[in-house]
C-alpha cells in the first residue's frame, strides 16, 4: 500500500515537472523567434541586404522549430524575396536567375 502511494505521488510530481519543462521549452522557442526577428529588423535598418537574407532564414528556422507552419511559410517567402534582392545588389550587371526561367533562355 505504501509503495502504491509512493508511486502515485511520484507520478503526480513527474507530470507536474513535464508541464514546467514544456512551458520553459515554449518560452525558449518564443525567445528565439523574438531574437531572430530583432536581428532581421536591425539588418534591414542598416540596409545590409546579405544580412537581411540570412536573418530572414533564421526567423523562418525559428518558426519551424516552434512548429508554427504559417509564420514559417511567410518568412520563407520573405527570405526568398530578400535573398533575391541581395543577389541583385551584389551583382547589378548580372541577369537574376529568376529572369532566365521566365524568358526560357539557358
């Protein structure tokens, strides 16, 4: 009987701990998203197109880790646009890869 009570008490304590750990994990995910968005905004304010591209990918990754598919997809789309802008900024005389696909050349 004492053993059953001890097992029951241990089960209740362990269940409570798992909820605490889960809550801390969610807070860490949210913090990572917040930090990634902050880094993105700083890169945009500096006008650093390559850093913006990289930071947008980091935000998308943070949302992936947080299991937030809608925001992850939105940030992947933003990353694609930002990386395209970085490509254009770095190679102004080159034809962007997207243009080749549109005109059928290559």
